[in-house]
């Protein structure tokens, strides 16, 4: 996680708590690693209260400690200023562009297309952006192209071993910045900036 002089937790009007920049965060900067307890996806319960849960990959999900500050506090936006990058199997949040002091840090939740399990759907978006899609689910086309792009980049580094029921440990070393090629690819795919 970026040192705490970079961010603060504040309450938002419609989305519960959120992370806000206390000073400028340069483009490509890693904001934090999505940490928590590793569980098998079949043991995952996703409802309004367990909304923090994050799929790690097909065989593991992460349950964060909700009382601790972390990447799990990042709210979704349809036009986010931060994004996710899979590095050695870890999900890192990073600044997709320069983030200014006072801005809320937001990521896309990149949910798979709405299916019959999402009824009633809890993933209604309230980001308030002019280009808000009103949902955190991606369309099938967008989701498929995101998967393809993400898979290609995910394979560049090898997953660290995981242990069910244990906390995901910090990596010994993190990249200094996220590659410009990756950022360009995201912008090309989602036309954010
Ligand atoms: Zn939205």
C-alpha cells in the first residue's frame, strides 16, 4: 500500500467508505496490493455484506480484512482513475493517470456479464460520471476482450503459491511502476482517457 500520507479514508455520499488522494499520485504508481485471506471460490459467499470479496483467479478468492485500510476500499467507477494489474498472481491497483489531490481513487470492478445469479443485481453503479453505465457488469464483448488482454499480461509473471485459509503474504518485491504499454492497452480497450 502507498504510504498513508498519500491517501485517506473518507465517507462518500452513496458508496460507503472510499479512498481519497491526499497528494498527487503520478500515473503508473502502484497504489496497493489486494490482500486478505485466501479461500476457494466454492466457499465464497457474495451478498451485500460480502461485497468486498474478490476473485483472485479460477481457483482462489481473497477475503480482505474490512476494518483495515487497503485496496478493498477502492470504489468502482465506470470512468476510473486507477486500474488493476496482475503481478505474480497478485492483484495490484495502480494509477491509470495522474491523480490529483482530493480525488477519490476508483477502479473498475470488471464483473462478468450479468447472469441469472445476479437477481436482484447488487452491482448497480452510482459513480455519477456522465459516462456511467449504471452497472458494474461488463457487456459480453467488453468482458471477452478484457479477459484476452488480461490473460496475455497475467502470463508474463508466474503466480506465487497460495495457501487456502491463510493470509496472502506481501510479495518480496513490487514493480516500481506499471508499464506504459499496459496502460496504453487498457486505454485502447476501454477508452478511459
Ligand atoms: Zn458508473
